[in-house]
C-alpha cells in the first residue's frame, strides 16, 4: 500500500478512483485536523462511483465489518454485515485487514493495486483506495473507512517498481 497524496492523484489509473479521491480530499480539507465525517458524504456528488464504494466499520476490537457495499463490490462476493476477517477466511490470504489497519494506524489515505482472481480464472488487478472517516463530526477518531475499487489494465506497476528498485519504498508514497 502507498500513501495517497492529493497532489499526486495522477498515480491512480482508474478515473473512478481519482474522482472518489478528489472528493475525499475536498472534504478532508474542510475539516482538518479532524477527518471527514460520514454525514458529509453526498451520494449525488459521488454519482456513478457509488456501486464501487464500501463503508467499513472499524470495531473497538480492531476488526472490520462491511456496513455498506456497492453493487460492483457485491458482485465480487462481499456482503453487508460480513466481517473482513470472515471474508479473508473464506478466500485465503487476501491481507485486507492488514491494509485497513495500516490506514487506521497511520491516519492517512492509502491506495494499492493487487491481483484478483485465481490461476484457473482470468487474473487481473484491482486498484483500491482506503480513506479514513469518522462517525463523529469534528473527531480525529477513525471509526469508519471509505473504500473504492476498480479493475485496472496495468499489468505491472512499472513506474512504481522503478522507484522501489532505486531505493524508494512503496509504502512511503510518491
């Protein structure tokens, strides 16, 4: 996972993810140092991105539960009320919890591209965003995550791989 920086949204391949990220940064800019609250999310402003979005509760025990799941995400087998831990147990080592925990611990928006599918199926990549939110207006407590995902055409992250080879860690952001 990589820290998502407002001035570098061009690293995102998906126009849908760029739109979600831009919207989140606009909301975040209005409420710093606190996080955008879920009540500030405007479905009309998010438009066609809604089917690709999830709202995930950050539970007090450090786990995660899907609160809202868009149609595109439901088609991938994710259900409202399902825990991320259960999803990982069903599907093997997806490392979703690890990605979500990193966002909560760092208090920063993240993005990543990772493989999706099984060897017997068509294997592709998903570009995903993890964006911190709060349920309490004006709070610095991250108790919700807004996620967005989209298939991407990139076979490899060659520009990012080149940075990594030059000694710049992927998780440090670009």
